[in-house]
């Protein structure tokens, strides 16, 4: 048998993460300082159903009226509460009676964080994109008053051929980029719904081989600048684009031998975290294109989603090995891992989670209640009848012995008198 060593995980800072899987389940994982920073599953929303597989997610975790948008395989877009999982709005993407959702599945979803103060009721604005390039921006009232109208919407097509596989919205939510198989990455103005930039295919290599266009993931580098973004390809290549400089990549390099499946930007504006189909997770400085290092601890499955916490120096990764892993971005050490049983597709952080919210948790368990299902606390009152019965039985036995002694003495006296 191979030798194995147990890895001691130091624990996580106080965080709250939401994971999504192929069976449509949403699981809430929390790590609290009173529990040693060990993340645990505290809630599970939904029932397992493969037709409700989560394809794309987006969260608006503002302090007032937070929303969580989920795009499912069945062609539904659901707007949930990230606090308790209550369903607010459900919208169908069906274009007709003979429409099949798998023919034009969702690949991109973004819920805008801009608040529209002029509206009296609560509302949310969603950007969606499908495999065939059908992009749509729609505003929905919450709760939905008219299920037929689905609110106001603007629809356009972002590609003439090929399949869209990735999309991303910049920090100010004015621009969006799209790319995919046979589709060069392009940038659109969301206010005017017009294309402002399209990438140009890289030149052939020294052997005269041309690499087909196949983008799998992309992200903007800086919240304040929509001109620079990074994209990963199916040919395990990472490219940095600057739309103000040129149409071809500014920097391009290979990472391992598997397709790039997930890319996430850091808060510093020049570092990205990328994961591939073999479970490799690394950080790269795009100012120089140099690999900063790989995260220690091999994942056994393809990484499908990476999320950077907006406050704590940690990232979360998940994928087909069914594990949610929390990593320290400075030391690149594994802080903790949670096994969630199903193949995971996405993970997001709730940045407004407070460690002081311990109402109803195991830390506040009353003394007479069991903190664990395997432990059983016995009440003293339950033992009282047993103790009384034991005392009674002892007294009964002692009285029996006393009576027998008196009887023996009486018999001895009678025998002496008779003699």
C-alpha cells in the first residue's frame, strides 16, 4: 500500500460560501472562529434533480435586499435570497413550445449591483447569455407582478457562428466580454448594445500550425479599467489583452497540459488565479507573465470555479472532485476542504457574513441539549426513580436479614427452654 500522510489544516477565517452542483442543490458552508475555523455545511436548498443542474450564478450581496441569481439546465433563471434561499422570481428562457433548453443552454449570468432609486418597488437587472450567442438584459420587479411580461428586456446576438462558452462583466457594469469555441473574444457596450472591440487570432507558430479559437474562461483584471482582461483557452494557454494597445494578445503563455477551466482576478489588479482540467491551481503575475507558484495540495478533478474573498486573503475552488477547498493566497497553503458529495459547478462568497451572528448555532446549545447527534445527555431526574428503586430494594433486603436474625434467635431461645 502507498504511504499516506495526514495534512493538518490550520482552519479558515470567518467566511460564508455558497456552492452549486450538477443536481441543482445549493449548499451553504460557514466557518466561524468559535468552531476553530472549520467550515461546515449549515444549510441545503432544493431537491436533487439533474435537470435543474446549475450552469451559471451571480450574487449581489449588498446589505439591503441582497439577491442571488441562478441559471439552470432546464432553461429557468431563479432569483433567490442568499440569506435563506427563498425563491423570489422564476423566469423561463423558452422561446416556443418546441424549444429544448439543452440546445441553447445558459453560459453566462450576471446580476447588476446598481440600485435603481427611481423605482418604488424592489427590482433587479440580469444579463444572460446562451451558447448560441443570444444575450439579453432584462429588468425584473421583485416580487414579479406579471409573470407573462417578465419585465422590460433588450436582446441582441454577440456572435454569428460558433458557441459562446464564457462571459464576464466589468466592475462598473458598463461593458461585457464574450468568447467561446470558434468565437474570438469581443467586448460590448451594454448601454448601447454595440460591439466596441474584437480580438484578432494569434499568428501561426514556428511550425506553421494555427491554433483554432477556443476560449473557455475570461475575467477583467481591474474594477476601474475595462481595457485589460485575461482569457484562458482549451489549448492550455493564458492570454492577456489590452484593447487600447492592440487586437492580438499582449502576453501569452502556456500552463501545464490541460485546458484552462477557471480564471479569477485578484484585488491588486495584476494577479490572476487559474485552474485547469487536471486539478492544478496556480497564481500568475500578468505584469511579467511569470508563474508565482502553484497551490499546495493536488485536486483530483477538474476545477470549474474560483472565487476571491473581497476582504480575507483567501480563495475558494471547487470542481468535479466534489470538494470545496479554501486556500491562503499568501502562502498558497490549503486551509480546509469540505466534501459535498456532488460534482460542483460554481462557488460564490457572501461578503456580508458576520462571525457574531451565532444565534441558534452549536455554540449556544443549552446544557440540557445534546450538541452532537451521537452524544446523549442524561437528565438527573430520569435517574431518580431508578435510584429510589435501588434504595428500596436495599432496605427491603436489610429488613429481611434482620427478621431472619430475630427469627433464628427466637428459635434458639425456644430450643434452650425446651432442653
